[in-house]
C-alpha cells in the first residue's frame, strides 16, 4: 500500500489545534442536544407501562449505524452508475478506511485516502468489513487466503488498489501551500483530483466545503455527507443573513453553491444528508 507522508509534522500547528478544539466543542453541543431530546422522550413516556419487560427500543443510535458504510456504498454505486472496476476514487477524510476497504475488495475500485491519520485498511477490513459480508463472500475470502497465503489480502488487494496521502485537505490544494510540510503531498493530491472519477467525503469534517468547491471547479462528480459544522473555524459562512451554526444550515449553505447540486436523505440513521452532483 502506497503511503505518502509529510516530511515534517508539528503537533503545535495552530490549524490542527483549532480543528481538535472545534471537534470537541461540536461533540459537546451534539451530546447536549441528544441528551435534551432523550429527556423529552422520557418525559413523554412517563406513565406508560412496560408490562414488566425491558424496553425493547434503545435511544442509542450506534448499533443502527453499524451498516452505515454498507448502505452508503450501495447508494453510491446506484447514483454514480458510470463507475467501473479500476476507476480511481478520492476518499477524503477516509478515517479508519472502512469505505476504502469496501471499494477495493468488494467492487475492484482503486481508492486513495486523504487523511491526517494513517489508516490500517487491512485490519479494518478484517475486523469491521469482513464479518458483515454475506457468508458466501466470507467463504470465498477464506478459500483465497488458504490458496495464496495469509498475506493475500494485503499483497493482492489492498497494496494494489489502496493508497494513502497523509495530509489535511482544503481548497488550497490547487494553490500554493504556506506550510512547507505539505509540499510533498500537494502534487500527489493535484494528480489525484485531476485523474479521479469521483470525490467522496463521508463525514469529512473540516474538509467538506473544500470538496464541494474543488469538485465544482474541476467539474468532477462528488458526494459529501456533512457532519460537524465548526462555526468558530469558519466564521464567514452565512445563509439567510445568519452565521452557519447548525447542521441543517450547513447542508443548505453547501447546496446553494450551485443550482445543479442535489440533496438527498440516505437510508441510515444520524447525519445522513448527502449533497451530490453527477454530470453524467
């Protein structure tokens, strides 16, 4: 697996610090909103009898989101129907690599992850993706591993189809970077953006708006599923005369960038609003 890292990395870099602080603040706001919602639901359910049984419905949404990437991948292939095996996908802020692992192994797509953290895609596939695959696929994987050896997945699949660029991603990809440690990655990211068939940002945090802007500038198909808003890092975002502070405002702010963009609710729980464009 080709991994491109920056030559230097400053833990005290102000941009990195601001993003970490903003993510913590965003998490606290979301946790507070969820707590208030749950409290209201509990108050509304007061007086209802459970007939001695445990409450069968949990207010936690984590379990229902375990198949989020699987459903997103199914929607992705249907919406961007022009994708073919061997096409190159830019998975921006790809996190642990679950989406990339699915693309590479299940759909024979070439994927480049751009993320400041290096992902162990092989481990992610074995721990997260493989157990969710149909039994037939699991049996096929077992047979191939026995035939080609324990390194079959890494050598024959992931190393050939998945690469990584260890870097933050923003609109300055197409301009000169001020930070010298990013210069080693800039040409790789430019090549990726020019050659890829699709840009994907699934809960891409601070990179979300940059994906939209660059995709429109390059006339590239893309999809983003916004998550965190970061109003302190992006104080110049406004819609309807108000600063963008909520998830709904952020989605509308992105969608109004171009009249050709589509907005769609995806079939999983949580932050599931997709803003996308497919010129084909």
